[in-house]
C-alpha cells in the first residue's frame, strides 16, 4: 500500500526527533502500513512480531506509545498488556480483529488507552495516536509574557487582563510559540506538535492561524509584533518586541 501524494497528506521529513512508537503486530502487511503512516506523521517507529519481542523492545528502548495486537505468537496480547503496565503510565492502543463489547471492555479494563478494531483506517489510527499522546502530555505551567498571560490548565489567554477568545488550535499554537521565546519553529513542526491530525495540516493553514492570532493580539501592537515570520522557515515569538 502506497501513501497518497497529495496536498492533504504532506510528508514530514523535518519533524522533530522523539521517542519511537512500538508497533506490535505479526502480520507484516499491517505492520508496514501502520509504520508508513506513523512515520509520515513524523513519528519514529520500531516493530515487534511477538509478545516476547515486544517486551524486549520496551526494556531496551522505552517507547512513547505502543500499538498492540492481541492475537500474537509466543504470548497473548492481553498478557503483554499486563506486563506493559509494570512500566508505569505507558500509553497503549490495542489494534485487533477481536470485536464485540466484551473484548473491548476487557482491553480497556486491562489498561489500554484506546481500542481499535480491524479492518481499520490508518489515518484514523494516527489521529487516535495523537489524541492519546496529548492526554499523556502534562499541561505546562502558566506563563506570563507581559502583558500576555497564558494558563494551559484553564485553557485561558489574557492580554492586559482581558480574556482573549481563542479556538483550541489558536491557543495551542500561541502557547507553544510564547512558551519558547526566541526559538524558531518550522511550519512542519508546528503542524506536528499542534494540529489534532498532522496528516491534514498544511503550511497555508499555519499561515492563516498565525494571521488570526496577530489580529486577536492587535489590541497591544508590541505583543502582536513579537509573533514574527522567519522567511522560508516558519515563525518565532521574540524575546523582546524590539528584537
């Protein structure tokens, strides 16, 4: 299966390096498809085709998330899931042909974060991976870039004490940029880190949302001016409005 080459499915060759995702699946075709889609979304991937191999991989290089089949050679997937719980709060998404409410409840009760049945949409699986990773990412502390204040726990932004009306994506984009003043973010990295589904994010969409943020920050021109364009690269929230 080849990935579609169209504007709605852009490659992420410069996505930031990170911990891998472990795909545990004994069907090589499914492994290849899942790996392609996850790597296309900017995630390094390692694979295992059996329960024992999966546990060895986790012990050698702890992943940021595990996609786990239940019907595995060598060791039952549910047993593998129980073993993975020993590694603490390791996110796990079950990907299996086992259908029905009883199987789903058993998997979730055993500690899985999500349960996806085959046949499945690879793009939906990637979206579910991102949703689970977001739930496992601790909220950053509140930050103040006077006169701008951001409170991630309350999902609230204030400018000169007045609450700004921001969409979820606008808030996340502003929080990422303002939380790293002086750091230049490529558009592709902003998509990978902020968009709910990076596979449908585009450079043009980033530009549009930055425009929206500047308009909403326009009540304080000095703050709005700190959101700078870095030509042919991306955007930066400067340390100082006069930089």
